[in-house]
């Protein structure tokens, strides 16, 4: 039995947790500044915090890309307190907001699964969101934890994708199983899983074609890959991660909704969190899709992939 992939990369000591908080806080700087500035405007000059104030705040949460539905749900929980004049100032308002947002994020904990043999992770997403880079960073993190990893270059529709994955394989010391451009993705997956079984590899990470959710043929190919994985390793794929670009905000949420329906997504990797003021989409993903955010990308370096910690995220937004 091996520990599940996503249970193995959490910070183990106080120093690592402190570092995680600092990096998360830095990553959400633009979102925090956006929110804090608007909250200060809303409650400035000793303004009473009432229903009108919360209406303004709801609009601010929507602008941070929590989305209309999620922002409304968060604020509804505060309206009764405001009506009874139980929210005294901006600090109290922020504290209550933190509690409500953390409660949403805490409802989608990471799934802990024990599995025999290799853990199989399909990585899906449209071109341009940082999918191949995310795979490389994840492979690096696993290697640092002492795990053995194999990469499957099953994005055979784009020759550059195979080359990019090989570059990451070279950087991380991980072998890449591949075929020629235009080859059968399921055949690549078959070879990779067979090799992983014989070598007792801990994890196989599978790159897939940058699928547009409107391309039914490509989605059918992804379904074929899932069936292939199940034939070789019962229960596989153990995770299907959708890589999303945080800067796309609510557009990315719609993309995630369609991928979830078609591809059986079990978790999200949110890239470019450090480059957007729309970090509230993390909350919308958790509330509207019921999907956990597994990792967040916070930079271009090989170590700039953080396991998502709801407490660190919320503290970073408001502290």
C-alpha cells in the first residue's frame, strides 16, 4: 500500500507551514489588495454596517470572482448579524468573512485514497493554462519526497507537447514514455502503466491533449484512455486533475463545470494565482462544483507549486 499522492506533499513541520503561509499570502497579494481596498471604502468614515453596506460588499466579492451565487451565499450569512447591529467595524466584518469563506473551502477536503501499485493521475485542460509545466512541477515535488515517478506523453496531437514534457523529464530526472506525434494516446498510456507496474513505480502522471470542451472527439479519446487505465490497474485513474488559469476567473469556472461533466474531474490545479486579482475563483470552485483545489501555481520556478491550504489561503486574503 502506498500513501496517496495528495497526502504526501503536505508541510510536515512548523517551518514549512510558515513558509507555505508566506508564499500563499504573497500569491494572493493582488486579490487581497483588491478586496481590502473595497472593504475599507465600504466601511470608511464610521459608516454603519447594515444591509446596504453588505449589498456593496457583495458586489466587491463578485468583482474578486467569487461569482454571484457564491458571493450571495457568503453575504446572506452576515445579513442577520448586520440587521441586529452585531458587526461593529471593518475588522469584525473581515473576521466574519474569513469564517464564511473558510467554511466553504473546508467542505471539500482532499480525498485520501490508499492504492496498490502505481497511482495514476490524468492531467487535463485546454492549451495555454500551464498543463505541461504543472506536470513537471508535480513530478519534481514527488521526487523530492522520495517517490518514483513516470511521465506519459499522451498529448500526441501536438508535437511540441512531447518535446516540452521531455524537457521537464530531463530537468526532474523522470523518464518519459512517448510515441511519435499523431500516435495513439491510449497506446502510450498502456506502455507507461505496464512499465510502471513492472518497475513498481509509485506514480504515473499522464499528459493529455489540450482539449477544448467543445471537441467531442477529443473528449471521447479521453474516455478511451480512462477505460485503458482501468483495464491495466483497477481503480485507475485515481485522480483526474483539471489545470485552470486563475486569471480567467469565472470563464474558467464554466470550463471546469463542463470538464467535470465530461471527464470525471476530481480536483483542480489553479495556475497563475500570483498574477490575478480574481483569486476568489478558488471559493467559487469549491462552492459551485464541490471540487477541491489540490495545488496552486504561484510562479515560474520549478518549486512554485504549492499544496492548497484553505486556512493559509483565507489568512492570506485578509491578513
